C-alpha cells in the first residue's frame, strides 16, 4: 500500500490490492476516464428558420444549471457568442437521457436521440447526426414543440496514455471493455481509437450495473474504472472499483482504489504490485510453516536447545519481515 501511494495509487485496504492481481477483465467509462473529460463543441447545426445564436440561447439557458461535462462544454462555447439567457421553469434532469424544461411557455428537451425522439433525430438534416457520430463525436439534440431544433456535436480527445494503458492490460491477459452512454457509432469510433477489446453503447447507470454483473459471471474478478456520479453504482458492484483522482466526490468515496493523477498506466503497475505481493505472501507462509515444522521435529528429537529454538523462531520472523519489505522497492 505504501509503494502504491508513492506512485499515486491510493488503496483503501489490503484486500483490494490482493484482488487486483486476480483481475481477468476491466470495464472503463469513456468520458473523463478513457478521454480527457473536457469535450469541446465542434458543430452546431440548426433547422431552417433558426440561427445558431437562437438555438444556443435556448440550450444554454437550460444547460447552465446542469453539472454534466457536456452541458458545461456547451455553456463555455456559447459564452463567446451570446449573452442573453432565459429563465427555465419546471426543469427536470432525467439521468442518462437529458434535461427538459419550459422557456417562455415552450417545452424544450435536450439530450439523447431516444429522449427527444429517435426516428426524427436520426432523420434530421438528412441524417447529419450519424455522420458526426462516425467521427467519434458525441451528439446532443435540442427539441421544442415544433420538432428537432438543432444538433450540437462535441468531441472529447482520448488521453495520450490511454492506448499504452490498454495495451499493457491486454499483454497481461486482461480483457478490456468500454461502457458508455454515447451512441453506437460514437462508441465504435472511440473504442477503435483507444484499442479497447469491446464496448457497450447507450448505457444508463443501471445498465452499467447490469453489465458489471454479467462480466463478473463471465470472468470472476472484474474491475470498473470511472469518474462520475453515474459510474458510482457500477464501481460499487465491481470486484474492485477504481476512480480517477479528478472524479466526483461520490466516485472517489465509492471506489476501492484511486488514481491520484488520472494516469491510466498506473492500473497495470498496481496489478503487477498485487501479483508481487501475493507471491511474497505465499513465500512467507511456506517458509514459516517449514521453520515451525523443523522446530517441532527438533524438539521431539531432543537435540535442539531452548536458546537455539528461540533464535530459530524469532530469526525466521525477522526473515519474513525483511522479505515483505522488498515490496517497498
């Protein structure tokens, strides 16, 4: 545990370090875990008769009350091109889907395609959302009482160390899975870019829990890596929950392991440390048993004097301690 702490890996107990060495699969959240978690708006497409400034005014008026990374990114982007905002009423945040509210008496929905109307969303502007999703972009739809008002595309960059971390885990024989709330197209693009073995798209918080249960049945010991409130249930369900250090308080509290500097390759290092620990523990147990059996045998044969027995017993204890201290290196 001390060794891990020096490297920025905080472990909340020895049992969690032990479990790391037995992992056969690891599931990753996308936003803030595999990616930097700071998405930026790349495209704003509106229906005929509406300007981008008008759409952003409506969207930002609602999204400024949300803590979701996508909402924050939209607000940051819009702050450079508009100032006037409206006051939303009857605002409702539907976890995993989006936000609904009334602006000037008009009902608005902002979120996923399923939330605003999947068929109409996919057909908007000749299916522009599908093309954007294939580029690895996350799509946010805005709908009013007249239909789909516009599409906002955001791109979150994959971390520089993500590919290296995934490759290290795969070399160790660990299967990697991405669980994301993004669409199928976006998830496929990010999975390919990051080198993930497989992925599950359009995940709600409860879907991630269900997927974790399936993984545990298939692989036994499974870890979950995440950073957000929506990841907390899955972190608690996993054999080992791993939180990113810059994640939410809920994720940090729920997780068993915390990566202080969001450095994904540290996961592979923690697994190697766990395997080394398990080897040394087994060495110490075998050595201790052998020494005790030798002392017992010598006692029955009556050729071992008491002082030598004490030296043999306490000396073996010192050797066990010194062997364990090798884990600090």
